[in-house]
C-alpha cells in the first residue's frame, strides 16, 4: 500500500529511496507494504469485471490470470504441441513463454511472445483446450512463478483467478471468493457471448459452466476452493457497482488497520 502523497514514486523498486521534498531537498522515505488482493471464484461469477473495476477504484494493478492460461493455450496450439499427449512440451512452453499486459487506447492488450493475442485467446477453440494447460502441474507452477514475479514488480495488485488466494498468494492481505448461482452465471456468460455476436443458446452455456465447474473443482493441483480465510461474496442479484463497493470498503478497512 502506498502512502497517498508518495504515489508518484511507485516505480522505484526498493524499500527505501530518495525523493525531492517541497523545498527540493532529497529526503529518505519508507515505502509501505505492497498490498495484494485476490479474487477467486467459478466461471461466470464476474471476477474479471469486478477485479478490473476494483483495481481501478483503488489505484492498484489488475492481473487477469485466466488470460495467462489462455495465452499459453494459444501458443501451444499455434506451435503444434500435442496437448493430449505431450506434457513435456506443455511444461517447457509454459516455462519459456513471455506474457505482457499493455494498456492501449482500446483497453488492456495481452501480448504473448511479441504477438497481440487479446482477441485470439477468447476463441472457442482456446477455451475448449485450456484444460490441458490448467491440469498440467508443471504449467501451473510456471504460471504461479510468473504471477508472483509480476506482483513483486508492480506493487499493489488485484489478482483474479481460480487459485489466486488459495495457492498463489495465500498470505494476501485481502482474499475474496466471488460466487453466484449457476443460472445467474450462465445468463452473464450468455450476454457476454451475445455482445461478441456468438450464436449460442442458454442450455449450451449452462452445460458448459457445469462441466467447467466440475473440472475446476476436481483439478489435483490448483483446484477452485473457498478457504476459511476468504471473504465470500455471493453476487446473485447484485450489480457490479454494489460488489465493487463492498469489496473496496473491506480493502480500505484492512489497509487502514495495517
Ligand atoms: O477466467 P477465464 O475464463 O479466462 O479462465 C480460463 C480458464 O483458465 C479457466 O476455465 C480455468 O480452467 C483456467 N484458469 C486456471 N487458473 C487460473 C485462471 C484460469 O486454471 N488462475
């Protein structure tokens, strides 16, 4: 967490550093502890939207870890890795891949090994194949290392994904588990698809969510779970604004007591 008046120094990586004071003399100040907020939850719970808005409201970085799994899946498909058989190549690729986030004028872009894959990683083919990456322990470990390194680099962060509070940042200052009933989640997904003009029916989306819930909860490593240290928020019947406000209040309370 940064002291308000020190925000402009956010790119300094060390815990103590010199900044000019009001009389333009250099003074030594202490960087306060960075704050990690995690949002775990199932498909369609609204994690991405809420995490992005929460990060913006708090002035934190936002990390979309689903996009990282998607980028690795895209890269594996692009380079012809046999996802069903070749776990060694999956592991190697996940360890070598470079994933960057870049905020352009059309919103956040995802760059994978120098290619802008923002649109490509949302294709039904990538979504269908992600399980081969998400189920591979070595790939999960590589993603975890990247996520931890990213958090170290950027400081205050809101990280969302199935395993962020449970595995990647178990000591995060605030951990949320965002849920909603399955029909609500399917409706949200359907409206996302329709705004992207994909021709798909409610029952198909509902069944897809059911399958993904089962796979996410049964995964031997990094399975989706709500732990005791997470604050559970059920967003059924709640709008984005309401969820974000509730989370922001909790984060501020925790920050002020640190
Ligand atoms: O959040 P999104 O739908 O983009 O995530 C795509 C898939 O990536 C999820 O269905 C899940 O299987 C996997 N994933 C994961 N761990 C994360 C984020 C995503 O296994 N932290």
